[in-house]
């Protein structure tokens, strides 16, 4: 299913949606926010007799389909109650309503700046190192949260009672795996088949047949055992709020793509995407995979020391799949004028080095 465009919701309807969660709040401002394909509004509210404006975010389905929104509201509450991962506090969720656009949920705003995906390549080494270290700490916490129903591999889903404005209770038993696969190779094969199907329509399609063979060979060679954990999956600077001077992460946003995967898969994706290696074709942009890997593993060891060994060895297969994701989404990246071809050449060179076994 293709992703729809975010629908516009009239201000009067947004006000009703907010009141269904916070009946005593008055809506002062309603501003559309650019946050992917879901409908997101930044909302200023105040209380009765209180002129202080407080900021909220409303996230709603773009078309009436679930799009993991019920799961996202639950997982944020689980993370808030069982970890130090900075996620927006969910005030309330509405899964179904006869008159309002559903599903949706309302959350408190957190401080920090939204930075463009590509900005990661321009962060100073110290700033990037802190961001990577904190990411490692938070991934270690995420991977250590016990979720009874996450015992196989697949997309994490909500499996609990519906809400009509109330706050999720943070109960991890409301999370499960939809259409689970018993083995990691089985799920990974399906996952990569979808990505490689997209790859045939990318500007890197000349590499698709060889990538297909190489990845299939890599999946066949995987040696377990594999333990499913909650995986962030949707890594990228665009899904964080940060202090751009220090690299401190003030919020991790957008949890709708959470998967049950081995911890190493999640870490390898994060290393590649936060290193900005796919932008190393730009002038004065180094490949900082070693810096990011070392900092991320340093953070990971502080929160998940028992898992650290399992994620410490680079897995070229997982990096290749992360590269495929970048190739598929290449047209959404923003480059300086005239730099696009150079960046494409560098990504092809990196992919070729993987295919030829030249990367460590």
C-alpha cells in the first residue's frame, strides 16, 4: 500500500479532537507541522483562568487507516514508564470515533530543535559523538525492555483495549507482533524483498540484481541464535529533537515503524544512518562510521552490558540493507546544487565495495 498525503483537518475539528482528550483546555493556536505522511498539528492550549499557553502535538491518521498510530501511542507510554528514553508524554488517545478523524493521539511538546536528515554530516565530531553515545544508551534500554508478546520477528502492533480519550496505561502486554515470523531469516527475507522491489525503481537499479543475489547469500549464511527485541528501525536526525551545539538528544520521535528484530540489526542501521556515510561524496564530508560506531557501542555498554558483545561485530549484510534504504529514498534527500551526481557515485562505490568484500 502506498503512503497517502497528509489530510488537512479544519481548525474547528482539531479543537474538538483536543477537547475529547483535554476537555478543560482552550485551543489558542493550530499550526500544521511537517512530520512525514501522517497529519500532525502543533497546538497551543491554555487552561480555564490561565493565560499561559502550553504546547501540544496532535498526530492523526492521514486517511482513516490505523498506520500504527494506536501502537505508537502505547509504545511511547511504555518507554516513558520503563526507560529514560526521551519521548513525548502521551496525554490521551482516541482509536475510533463516529464523528472525528481517527485514530489520533495528543502529546506534550518537548524542547529541542528539529534538524534536517542531511544535517548529520555537518555536526562537529564532538557533537556527533555525543549524539551517537546517547543513541547507544537509549537503544540499549529499548532492547532490554521485556515485552512478553514480542517473542517472534515482525512489525510491532497494538493488541489491547481501545481508548476514547484516555491515556494509555504503559502496560507492555498491549504490544504484540503482527503476522509474526518464527525465524529471523524468514522475516529478513520478506523485509529485503520489499526493499529490493522498491530498489528496481530507484536511480540505483543497475545494482539491484547483484544486491539481490548478495543479500540472499548473506541471509542464508546468517548464524543464530537470534533474539527478538524492540527495534527503533526508523533512525535519522529528522526523527530526533536535539541541541545542535552539544548533540544532546531531547526527544526521540516517530515510533510507528517499530519492529521485533535482533539488536544487532537495529544498531547497524543506526550506525550507518547517523554516520552520514551516504553523504560522504559531498565536499569536506568525511565518512565517520568508525567514530559513530565506537561512541554508540560505548553508550550501549552502559545500559545493556549483557547484549553488548552481540552488537559489537559489524554485520555487512545489515549495512547493505541500510544502504538499500538510502538508495530507495535518495530522491527525498536535499543536496547543494550540482552535488547530486557526486553523492550518487560515492554511494555506488560504497555498495560496490560491500559486494566485492572490500569493507571491514
